């Protein structure tokens, strides 16, 4: 069975590099089959489940709660291996996303609850819990797909780091045994992408026997109102936001995965984690900039990483950046965006949105 994700391009952005004062590279995860990085993590988990000997000979039905992007990745990956997939979305999910999920082959799209947590609770209670008591349990199995809090999801997301290391131009000879980037900027919702980046870096630094030197920074970007990681960091313990108030709903996890906070507080050797929080308007600036400079359309959840990578605060977060320093932005994508949406952001920004 082929992988349900692809190796995506890595390009240098001359325009963003000029703004940032260092070399900015874009890892184009919006080109994944589902339109976002979710194809890696969710796809990896589905592939692993299908190949698990415990599931051999069983009819598998995958279930995922999602605001949209993880659901798209799950439906496409399940379809590739000939399995049905049902998606449960909260009522905040836009009708266009529900239509898209059905159009690409979702077995069913159910709406429940006001946020992802309520949708996921409904899914588990109705389709996963107590299924062993069903009369056809020996032949059929419903599999719950956590969109971000699962080791296999992180393992799938980590595959992009090895690609980044191979795709970046070679370093000068004197530093050729170091990781070829100074920082990776990624958006954080529940933490699946962030965990994958951290674990991917750890694997590269260990397996490639890279020399000890400067830490590789991981900049965890969030929007105010969906800043569940920054909220937990400030409290020094795992905490839930009272509600999601950001328009970047793809970042809408009330609480990050426990491992995400652990990595933020005590990352592996050679990795340093810093947190960055911006406004929805900051994220919109990133979306518009990416559309103008590279003709790429992404959600607010992705735009915040673009904006953080080119903002003045980057030099505060990642000290000693020089013109030759390299910053990689994970353009994580997102399918809940249109040209009309971006035009609305532009109009609001011109009107003073801050």
C-alpha cells in the first residue's frame, strides 16, 4: 500500500527573506493530498492500523472528530486502502467543509457539539466504547483516530523533518555536520505537528550523528484565543482554555496533548522551544502576504506561522540570526479558505484590523 502522503517541495522565499533579514524557506505542506500536513500524521496512523496484525482479516471502519482538515486527511487515506471513514464535526464547522467531506467520499458526516472535544466525546461514546460486546466484533472493528494526540500521528508528522534536512542547500564545510536550519516555525493547535517536528529533529540529530553545537529552535506559533500551549506554559501545567475565541478555528483545541507541554518545557537535547502568540489580524497578514508573494492560499492557522517568521519578534525568539541563517516555515495549509476569504481579510486589514 502506498503512503497516503507525499514528499512536498521546500522553496526559498526571496520576499519573506528580505523582510525577515535571514533566509526563509517554505515547506509546502498545503500540497498534500488533503490540502494540509494532516495527511502525514492521520495517514500514517490509518496505514499502521491497516497493517496491524491484530486487525488482519477484519472489516475496519475509521472514525474521526475534526473541524475539517484532519477529517479530509482521514477520508482520503481510508479511501486509498478501501475502508470506510465517518467524520464527526462540531456545529462551528462551515457548511462548505461538510460538503467537501461528503464529496471526497466520507461514509457519513455527523455534526455534534460546539467544539472538537464535544464532537470527539460523542464519537467515542457512540461508535468506539463497548464495541467488543457487539455480535460481529470478531469480523468488524471501529477505529478511533485522534487527530493530534497519538504517537503514530507524531511519527507521521516527523517524516517532514528528514525531508527538510535533505532538501535544504548544503551548509558550508565547517558546519556540514550540523542540522541545516537554525529554526523551524510551526503552528500549534492540539500539538500533533509540533510533536512531530520535535521528534523528527531528535531523530535527525541522533541518527545522523550531528555534531553538538547551536540548538535548533522550534517556534510554536498560536493565535490569541486558541493559544492552548502558551496558556499551559504560563501556568506551568497542563491547562484548558475556557473557550476558543480566535477565528483560526483549525487551532481550536482547548488543551494541547500532554506530550506537547512536556516537549515545550523539556525538549530533547539539541532542540530549544519558544512560544509565539499573535492576533487574528497578525495571522491574516500572513495569509495575505503568502497569497501576494507566492499565490498560495492558506487558513489563518497557517498564516500565523508566516507572520511570526517575518516579524520583529523573531529575533527576540531566536537570537543571533544573521543574513545567512535559515528559518523554515511549515506552510501547514488548510482547506477551509477561498479567494473570497482572503479578499475579506485584505479589506479588514486595510480598514485597520489589528
